[in-house]
C-alpha cells in the first residue's frame, strides 16, 4: 500500500522539474507532512517553469483537487496566486478570477460615478449658458475638471439664481451642503415660533 513511508518526498526543485506528474503524485501522498509548505513551494516553482501553459494549468488544478488537507489547499492557493494565473474551474483559478471580477466591479462603479460627475458638470455649463453668463475656457475647464460631486451640486444650485459667476464659484459655506429639511429649529422662520406658543385662547 502506498503511503508517506514508501513514496519519496520531493523537496528539491530539480527533482520536481524532472517529472512534474510524479512530483504531483508524491505531494498528494505527503499532503499532511509537517513541511508541506516547503514541498508545495518547490512544486509551485517547478510548475511555474513549465512553458506549456495549458498543461501547467491543468496540472495545477489536478494538484489542487488531489490535496486532502485543507491546510495544504490554502497554501497551494496562495502560492498559485503569486506564481501564475491558474485555469478557470479550480478553487485557485476561480479565486483569482473572483478577485479580477471584483476589481472590474469596482472599476464599473468608479466609471458610473465619473459619469454622474461629468453629467452634472455638463448640466451646470448648460444652465449657466441659458442664464446668459459669458463662459471663458478657464471657467469651462474649472467645471469639467471638478471631480467633487457635492461641490458641483453647490455650484448648480447657486447658478439657478446667481447674478455673477463670482457668486457661483465663491467658497462654499457651511449652509451650502445642508438641505433645508435638515436645518435645526432655531433656523426656522420667526412666524413658526408662534405655533409652539399660541398664547391664551381668544375664546
């Protein structure tokens, strides 16, 4: 019966490179070896030297599938992510692809945000033109290169009734970014105070 006692422990890269298939078989047998990390590292480095990418990726997947130890599987996963991109359909390969897809997702979200910012900038320019403001190239550049969405919102709100460009582009104040419903009671109109203290009834 084959086992760690009668199957060689491949711990040198030259031995692994000489016969990758046999080395893979050996590391399956020794997947619970105390020095499995060293064995897997040797195998990974030897496998990374294989110029046949398809065969290499297939063997990487077979090695992964044959590892009976969860600890060894984690080591192999981290090792493969460092050395090369494994094929789809394996835990290692899918983990790398999942990371790439997450990066693409973040890129799409960033792209959508950039699109919203660009759209707001275009709306602001159109509003100022409709209001009759004379827009220089410098002003257009200031708007189109602004990536601060809240600031563009402030400029847009000001442009609705501003009479000069200076009014639009003045430094934001603390009240610019606070919606009216969020204002504290002390900032409400004086007549509303009368509602809290109606006084004696006329009846």
